[in-house]
C-alpha cells in the first residue's frame, strides 16, 4: 500500500568534496548514477539516518582514487507517494 501523507527522512549522500560544494553553492546539481551495478537503478543514493556510513562510502571511493576528498551532504527528504513496507496498514 502506498501513502501520500508527509514522511520525512534524513538522508546523507557521500561524494567528492568538489561535487558536494558545487551542489551546496547551486553551481551544479547532483547527477544520478547510471551504472549497471546500482542497487535500485539509476538515481542519487542517500543513506537514511546514517552520516557515518555515507562518510565511509566516500572514504572508500577516495581510497580507490575515484574521489579526491570525501564529503557528506545531508538532506531532508519528503518521500511523497511511496511504497511503505514498514507500516502495517
């Protein structure tokens, strides 16, 4: 069952610092990942309520050479019309 009532969550996105700062300054939007191995398809991924995990992700990417400096963006996300698999109704 889906619902339309407000459902806000805190999300944390691990990225390179240059990308995060560009998004915060309005210079460039976050771009969706479109890799074949993305867990749930193309999109911008956030760790729910877990900034430490987002930092771990960004740190791992930096250690592999994919990012220059790990960074975490926080967001308040309204889930909107969403499939709710937690609430019994």
